[in-house]
C-alpha cells in the first residue's frame, strides 16, 4: 500500500478520526471508500452503471415495443 500525505485543517482531521472510530474503521479506509464511491458515481448516468449501459444494447425490442 502506498502512503499519501494530505494537508487538512486540524478540525477536519479530528472529525474524521471521530467518524472513523464510531464506524469501527480507520481514516485511511474511510478515505479509500470515499474515493471509490466518487469514482463509481462518475461513471453512472441515471443510476445505470457502465456495464449495464454497455449490455443494454445486446437485446433489441421490435419496433413499437420500446
């Protein structure tokens, strides 16, 4: 795992530590989850993920049925 250094206000750090402790996790794990969630949202349109969107063109409805 690679180390990352961030510059954040002391109050934000303390809040992050309290949130992490209350959820039984670490600030690092919480940050990783946040980044993964934001990345996933970037590729979603109307709640449909990129795989679903790609697969939606596999089946075609007859004219007038869509």
